[in-house]
């Protein structure tokens, strides 16, 4: 904070520590009750430079409220006065985030990053807020798709120059991917978004399993013709995006749902509870817990939970258990590694 003024340091502290307006106003009152700098703002809004104008309206759509800022608006704000290539391609992300611990309120933001300018942070171009995901993909995605179509024709004017903008890919987790494409979920029998492999229900595993590691590839042409039966659930607004491949351009890179919460959770619960062959010895569960607690975490990971808990396992815990199990050179681990390898390779392009 060297070189910052008193007020700048105060603003820096408030923003870095996510202080509420109420807390900041309180602190300002306390400071003002003594000998305070003359330029000390009177309100939290002035100190934090909170915008007095909203850049987009909040609309009601099925399931909640929707704020659409827009891609062009975001690009103009972020790229002003920067040297920008003539053409850029965008990576799009849609996901659901719980906002509070004590309520089901969640945000579904649409984020955009510029593939050619990776140092620029992803930009929120729209946010849905509701008690669950948007009820209708059309009302959620239509404004985005309409803007993308407009940009494909007219580009975006930036610093007096035309910027050509295209969509490179949608990068989402498995539930969001199925939602935006209007297709069956990843755990449905026809849920694979990349190939025609049909799953079948396993009463032992109590889930859908795929007996083959890859079927014939799905194609954009067949998808657009609606040729995949139960795979299609609703008509996706993404179909209107120019030069967009519905199969290739919605990529699969979702370790959380497919590996950590998918296979790993199923295996650990099965071995712990004895519903799978070769259950863990009773003294193994506390050993797994001890060993995983000693594994250094990524800085974005939460603390591992106890392996014996029957509550929902979180990704970090399950991921670490993967590391633990791989570190044990048993025949079981070798069989898992084959399973993981096949899952990673199956349809992950
Ligand atoms: Zn597949």
C-alpha cells in the first residue's frame, strides 16, 4: 500500500476484505468522530466509488431475475485504450453458484473470456438469480445469442475500429452443458454428448454405466436435424449461433462431476459401505482420512472432511482421495487407474 493516500488505503482495505457498505459507513463514522482527514468521504458509496448508474436493467424471466449487460458493453469497457487484434474469439461459460449458505438462492452467470488475450479476466455479461437454475434456456440465452448473431454480422466498434468477434467454445460443467444444449443429462442412457454409446442401468452400482468406451461420433449436422432421439430434450438457442458446431464447440473438461463426484464418490462409498466387491477393511477409513489430511491442498481447496462421514463429499476431498489411492500400489488402484484412463479418454475431446 506504499504510495497510497489515507483514503486510498481505506478503500483498498474495504474492497480487499469485502466489507459491506454498512461496515464501511460505520468505520467512517468512527474515524470522523476524531481528528479525520479533510477529504474523508462521508459515505461508503463515495469511498468505494460505487457506480450511481446501472448499465443494464434487471428483468423478470421464468424462475427468477435476469441482468444482461452484454458482450459488446463488456468488451468496450475492458478493451478501451488497449491494443486489440482485428479479430478475437470468445470462450463462454455458464454455471450455477450458490450465493448464501442458508438459502437456495443461486446465481447463474454467463462469463466470457477472450481466447487471444488470456491475461484479461473473464467478464460477466449476464447473471440470472433465482432459487434454482433458470426454468427456460431460451429466456436465459436468447439475449446472448441475439447479440452474438449481431456481432457476427456487424462486429463490435472499438476505438474507431471494427473488431470481428466470434464464439470459440462453450466451456461448462456437465449439468450446465446439458442445460444450454437442451440434451439429456450426463448420467442418462443417451447422455454422452460426443458419441452414440448407450448406457445401461447397473443395479449393482445403482447408476448408468457405459459398456463400451466410445461409440460412433455425434455430428453437428445430425444434431441440428434432431436425429438423436432421447438425447434431445429441448431446442437449444445455441443452434442459432453462426458457424457454431453443436458437438465440437461445447467441450467436455469437467473433472468435478465426471471423476471426483462421479466415479470416485461411487467407488469410495461402495468400498466403505461394502456394496462393491472388495470393501475397505474397517481400519482403512481412518487411515485414508489421516493420509488425506496431510496432503497439501491447492489454495482454492477447502479442508478435507472425514472419510467416514456420510454427508456429501466435496470435490477437494474426493480429489485428494484419488491421489491417496493412486499412491497405494495395490491391484485395486491399478484397476481404478484403468477406469480413470478410459473415462478421461472417452469422449473428452
Ligand atoms: Zn461417448
